């Protein structure tokens, strides 16, 4: 079998040997390319068997028994478990407080009044989330702002 590899998208497709040297279209991107003879696969060569370079040695002796667990070790483990439990509990309380409900508003102050509008909104507890400068077809410049604050 011959093979066609698209020069544009690298799509590969088998083709009959009769098409070798012909220009054909890619089935994916419709680019033109030439069918080439397929490359025979190299023979599989088995690697030589691995030989253990070590001389015949007796198996290693059994490891020594682990040291006995002391009361100090138990206290450390218990303290770590209590600390992990405390961290989990604090994590649960912080996720509950993150369920804050928000209210949003959109403002479009003139370019010259931006400082005044931001100061007024900040005093009312609003936080700026997004702002962009926009010009109209008439040439006027305004800021489009999205503000949020915790729902009261």
C-alpha cells in the first residue's frame, strides 16, 4: 500500500499502489499533495537477555524490627490529628461565610465626573468589579462600570 500525507494538515491516509506519484486531495482539508510509496516497517530486534552483573551472593538478611513506639510519638500524632481536625473545621466555617449574597449596579458616568462617581459609590459600600472607557458615535466619552456590595 502507498501512503498520502497532507502537506497542509499532516493527515495520513493509505492509498492503492497505483496512485503512487499522483496528486490527490486531502480528505480533511482538501489541499493537494502527492501519494508516496509506503516505507517498510523496520524489523523488530529483540534486545539481548539481561545478565545480572553481581556474583552469586546470598539473599540479604531480614531487616531489624522497628523501634518501639513511645508515648512521645503518640502525643505528636494526636496533636497533628487535632490540628488537622481544627483546620477542617475552620475551612468549613470560612466556606459558609463565603456564601455572601451580592447586589450589583451598572453606572455610566461622564469622563469628567468619574472621580466623583467612584467616591460616592465607595462611600455607599460599592466595590468596583469592572470598568471600561467607551466613546459614543457623537464623540462623548463615558465609563461603563459594574459595581457590587453585600446585599443588605
